[in-house]
C-alpha cells in the first residue's frame, strides 16, 4: 500500500503564520505538522509516499527531499490546476502509475490514530473505499457521516447547521482506496471526495464504509486549533514522538533537544520545550511555553503559555503572554505582547511597545518604540468563532457591535463582492442603527464598493429591490432587535434578495477573523449613492399583483397597527387605493418604541383586540416594525395564535385559489396535514428557518408557503415573508370567498402544544444528536431539521438551537396530558445523555 499526503493548501485561515510557509510546514514542538503525518504512515509500514503540493512547493521539497532523513521514499506531484481533492489524488496516481491500494491523508492534521485497525476493517468488509471517522464535540465545521451498525455508510452531510447535525461522527480526511475506485474519478477535472466521489459510490451501490477510529485527531483549521494542538502535544494529550530528552528541573517538566544552559535566577515552571541553541538569560521566567531553535530569552523577560518559533529574540524584561511569535521576530526591551497576539515573520517590536490582545502583525512590519498597537475589534468568544446565526449577526450595541467592528465588516463584505460592485444598505429608524450603518458604509467604501444607501425602509422593500436589480450584489439591513433594546441585528441578503447562504456567511466570517482583505487604492475608493424611486417601484408592483376591485366592493372596515415602523411609509398610498375604512394605530416612526418586551407586545395586541371589537371592525392586523411578521385579530376581537393563523390563512388560500401544493416548516401544526388531506394538496415540510421557506417558494411546484411565526409568501409577488403584502392579499381572498375571518377556524382540530428548553453545552450537542438518531432509529421520523418523531396522535420535534447552547423540545398531541408527557420524556432523555 502506498501513501498520498494532501499538502497543497494555502493555509489562509492560519495567516499570518502561513505567509511564505505552506500549512503542513507550520511547526508543532519544532517539527512541521507533516513530519508527524509521515511518521504515522511509517509506523504502519507505509513508506512509499507521494506528496501532493501546490502552494510554496519548494519549502516542502527542500525540507523532506527524497524522504531519506525521515525513513521513507518521498516523491512529489504538483497539479497545474485546482482538481479538487479526489481529482488531485487521481493526478498523483496517474503520474506515478499506481495500481495498488492507497491511504490518503491530509498533511495538516495531527493524530495518533492506529491505522492498522482501519486497514484490517477495510479488508474484512471488502470495502472499495473506507473513510476514517471520529467523534467531535462540535461537528459544524466538518462533514458528518452516518453509518449503520456494520459500518456501511448511509448518508453524508457536508458542514451542516445545528438543525442538520444528526451525529457527532465526522469525516477525518483519511481515506483507504482500492484501485477499482480510481476509474470513478475523471482525469484532469475538478472532483471532490465528499461532494462527488463518495455520493457517486453511494448512488451506484459500491461498498463504502466508515471506520470510527479511537485516539486524538485535530484538523489544524484555525489559529485556535493550531495553538491548542501545540499545547496538546506539549502536555502529551496526543501520542507523538518528541525529540530530545525529558529533564526534571525544580518541579518543571522540561523537554530539551540538546542539554540546555540554565543560568542562575532562571525560573522554569509547568512544562517547557526547548529547541536547539536556545539561550536563556539570568532572571528569565518561562512557564508552559515552547521555544524554537536558536531563540534567545532576555534578562528578566517573561514568557507564559506562548509559542516561540526559531530565531526569535525577546529583549530584556519583555513580557510575552499567551501569544505566538513567528520566526525571525525581534521584541524590544520592556515590550509587552498581550494575550492571543500573533507577530509574523521578521517583524520588529520596539522598546517599551505594547501589543494589545488579539493583534496580528503581518510579516516584516516594524512597531516603533513606546507605541501602543491596538487591535480592531475582535468578536466575542463564540463556539467555533461563529459570528453569523443563519444570515444575521446580532450583538450588544457598542460592545459586541461597535462602529469599529462594523467598519471592518464592511471592508470584508466589500472585498468579498469585489471592488466596483454595488451593495445595498438600509436601516430602521433607531439612532444606533444609523451609527452602525454609517460605519458599515465607510468600510464598504474603503473596499471600493458602490454603496446604494436606501435609508429607512422595511425589509420586504429591500428584498424586492434586490430581486429586480441584479446589479446589486448583496444587501445589509441594520435594525434594533425587536426583542432586546441592547441588541442590534445586521441582516445579510444575497443578490436576488434571499437570505445570504451559510457558505457565503462562513467565507465572510473566515476573512473577518483572518484580518486579511484588500483595501482599494486612493483612486478606486467606492462611491455612495441614494437611489430614488425605490418605494414607488415597490408600490406599483404591489398593486399590480392585487385584484383591488373585490376589496373595494367589500368596503372593509379594518384596524391596522403599524408598530411605529417603516411599513406606514410603504403602505400609506396603497391603502388609499382599497376603498376601505382604515383605522391606523401607531402609524408614525418612533425609534424609541421599536423594541418591545413580551409583556409590552401582549398589551399592544390586547389593545388592538379591544379596538377591533369595540369599533365593530371586520378584521385587525399588526405589522411588526421590520414589515415581515403579521398578527391577525378576527372580527370578534380574538387574537389568533401562531397555529391558528397558519391554519386559517392557508385554508383561505386553498378555498379561493384551488392550489395543488403548499409548504410549511417542520414545526408547523399537524392541523395543516388535515387541511392538506381535505383539499387534496401536496404538503412539503421545510427546515425551520426563513431561507428554507424562500427556497421552497422558488420552486415552481410550490404554490404557497406559510411560516409558523406570522410569515406568509404569496407568489409570484412575494418570494420572502412580507406582512404588508400578506395583509392586503388576505383582504382580497376574504372578499372573494365572501366569508368572515372567524369562519376559517371552523374545523380547526383540538390540539395541544407543549415546549421545553433543555440547556446543553455546545460540545455535547453532536453527541446528543447521535444518541437521538440511534434511539429513534426504529420509529417513524423526519430528519429535515433536528429530529421529528411521528406518533399516531402527535409528534415530538427535538431541535438544536443555532444561536444558544440549548435544545428546544416541541410536542403536539390530541391530548394535553400526552403532549406534556412526551415533552417531559424527551427533555429528560436529553438531560440524561449529557451526564453519560
């Protein structure tokens, strides 16, 4: 068997460590990551190895040469184009005419797996391809693989959201392939293992297995991963061969590659790793640190929990805390480098300079004496560094989301869409939204973007404009949170007006953390424009999509609460066309009344109910400040709950239109199933998020989409939830049906809902989902989003929260007692699995 090491990555997420150095050559305990990979292969008898190179190939070739110094035969293959993962392996196989099995492994991971067990499993199963799997606490960044009890692979899910995490078993990037597989990979074409080859094998029924390996495994995919891997190696949490010898020195466990000279007054504590030629000066203090070859530690200097590469000089009385100092750096006397700073190749830090926490310094930069270098805002500590919750970034105003943060984010977004391209920015009326919008615009301009600033507008108007104008490459709407006055939301749209896809959000996020994005030159700074006619275009298209005559003939009397939001600006002229008596409430923009507590919202809805009833109105509506969510009060003054609203509006649509297919979220009431059966329509369930509703609406096979939070998509005008259009469309349908709204609830079944929230650490979520999938394997279930288990008279949905460390357990049943029982039962299961 031969080995193939994938060593061609750019290592962009590890910048500035990887400027001029390929990621496999980044050191752990003074040796390149790739050297540990080679030694792992050699340990299992795989000594004929081909390394696939691309970025800075000479660095790898110069270090390993023929492979003799590490006890293997090493050859190299350098594709001339991006062929994808399996396409590159095919290139290596073809280049060296390999006709025997191969083990493929990434050159930038650290592991101590026993490959022998995997090879024996592969042979015993008669597998054509075996993927080594492992269990991780947070599987979001990896490809999830689901196998049966025999290890045969049943399903793949590449980089899922929490709602799609059905296991914590992930693809490690280590594959065993038989020669029969090689013919499935087209030559000289981009072809990927997870995206192309393995799904093809599943489709064709080829033997494809997953082997769950035990031991340490870490994909060095981020600066945090790199730092943790270094200290895992230092503290023997991964079984790798260390160079040098272990020395006990006054309670410190010291590893040294050659006998160290330790002058008087040097303090060593915790664990220390010293490379060759390290010079320690009197009074130096080292704790839990790794020091590279030929580095010098000055008199009285301190180095705590830090990683120092080769040829670094730390000046006298300097102070290095939990940081990474890359090769060739000079740190001046009494300089301070604070937590999580990174100083890259050849940089010079002046005497008494202060490098603040989280600052990254690119290669060959110089910081003057006594300078204080501050970081741009670094996002608060979220699991896996995630800023986005779906297509939204939310944070505390002027703390987590400040003008500095917004400006940097604007620069990243602008560089992502490309200089010279157009991007839309809009906001609500709050002062903090205005502040963040201006900062975001500054960042966009610095990246060369052409900013189209719409000012204060409801979200549906923004979406409609993005759909109608393909030249707009992206959009951002800034609003104060409807639920928390301290919080601000930045909502991102793609070209066409849909929520920005998760993959794009991840790309923006990676560049943001990397702090490596181009700025425009002085003569290519972007432009700021305020386009005219946005509202007028929306109103025209709106009225062209409504049959106004039946509404005029009906002469409705309605009460509309505008919630102090921008919907009044969009609807004012439209409502004049309806020939109805309209009693407006809160029909002016007030930035101080956008956010409401739950009790305030309930009081506002109760007031609306009273007014509808006392005035004898036909119906009442409340539109949320963003213009997306609709609340309905019937003619009796009764506020419909979310299930009733979903049922009534869907029933109204089916009665009038004769539609054949509808879509609702996975969490929607089973009363919709009854309705679908009565009207003989096809019912599709989607994931429980807005983007999934929009994707369903884009299908020509779906006639109508209804959400569970007062959102409705009436095609073809709407492609996203638009409360303004939904309100007028409901009036049109009521007029055509000739009924009162309360009549729509006739036949609504007696159903009971229960909900439980179970707090769960981020690291346990994947494990719990795996247990849940196993526990429910024999039951009827949906795994569209979370796990929905179906019973004869009800269902249970277990849904991991994408923004918080918790699960939500939702239950619905014809029996109140049974709903409560199921909710308690599954909540208790989740709590038990956390403890095991």
